């Protein structure tokens, strides 16, 4: 994931050039991540499926900006906490694959412990 490593380096350089690391404790970074995820949710609030379809067409750039903000905080936090986000994502995907086997979960939105 060379591109992800490069993006992480650019995020850290951006942060460090502004001397913001002093403000980036895990609690406040997690809050920022949650706030950015909430801003993403605002794009879809109160819209039915048809309205969302149209909205996505006309607001894709803004939605992308919010997704980028979420990714920014994920990469910054994983860097600061020395967590290999690729490694843990692969581990989590493996766990989810076991919890939600295709045979049991395909086409269902049921939580794994109710399948």
C-alpha cells in the first residue's frame, strides 16, 4: 500500500508543519474522527432512497471531501498510535469473514450472533 503510506506521510507533514501534534491526543483525535463522520452523515439525513440517489450525483465532491476528512483522522490516529492500519484491517476482514460467512449472511442484514 505504497500510496497509503505516502498519504500518511503527507498528512503527518501537514500536521507537523503547523505544530498541531501538541493538540492531537487520542481522545481529541477520536472526537474529530466522530465529528467528521457526522458531517458525512448530514449529507444523507432525511433523504429517502430516491432523494439520496439524486443528491449523490450533484454533491459527490462534497461527500468525497467528508470521506477524505474521515480518512485523514484514521490515518493520523493509526500513525500516532503505531497501529498498522492495513494489517489490522486485514485481520478485521478475516474476523468478519468468519462471523459473516457467505452461506449464512448472503443477502441478510442480520447481526452475526443472530444468523
